[in-house]
C-alpha cells in the first residue's frame, strides 16, 4: 500500500501534512517539505508501534513480505 500525504498551507503561513489512511497522523512545518517529512516520520512510528503491539492490518501486511523458511 502506498500512503498518500495531503498538504495544505494555513492562513498563518505554516504547512500541515496529513496521512488520511493513518488516523491522527498529522504534522505541521514551517515549509511544505518540513511538514511532509514530519508526517512521514510520524506515520512510520505509528506503524512500528502497531507491529510491536501485535496488531495486524492490511496496511502493515502489504509493507513486508515474509520469506518461506
């Protein structure tokens, strides 16, 4: 699965970036690139936490392929 990062510039000039497929994955930045980098890092942390907690979801299952032993 490919996650889509959506961006928008706020009226105060800051940028906000969001990953719609990961609830709560939203980050601000002074520039568009900064906001995108922050939300990408946050999205990876959320997915890592889900894996550590044993959660299974279609998003995570499509990120890794487990080779046969």
